[in-house]
């Protein structure tokens, strides 16, 4: 699971500066940087706050963070087929700022 990279990617897609997200989340920019580089593992409360500020439900944030290693070997073929399109659809739904 690459939670830090997922947080960083969503933040960047939404055009949110690191210092701004850190301030909104009540943490330092240094701590957010460490989270995004997977040097620190935040507690669930901080993750919930970050996900709220990103406009992304926490379970969706976790799902987008999944890697092939997180999936049981017998399910990896299905994961490889399904995950890219599902992740793209979910990302588009939660990061698209225009209303259609």
C-alpha cells in the first residue's frame, strides 16, 4: 500500500499546495512531507482529516493506495485486469472539479 504517494497525487491533481493541506489538516508541512514520502505513518485521525480536506472518503483513499502486493496471489490476475479502470473511474469521480 502506497498511501503517501496516493495522498500526494490527489493533492497535486486538486492543485493544493503541500503547506496549505498541512495547515488545513492541523499538521506541519514537514510531517505531511514525511507522510507523502512514506517516512511516517499517521494515525487514523490524521488520515481522516487529510482525506476530508482532499474531499476523498477515507475508504476510497485506502483503495486507491492498494498495490498488487496487497492482494492475495489467487486474486492478483483479476486485480491486474480490474484495478486500473476502477481506480481511474474513482479518481475521476473524486478529483474532477467541474460539474457536468
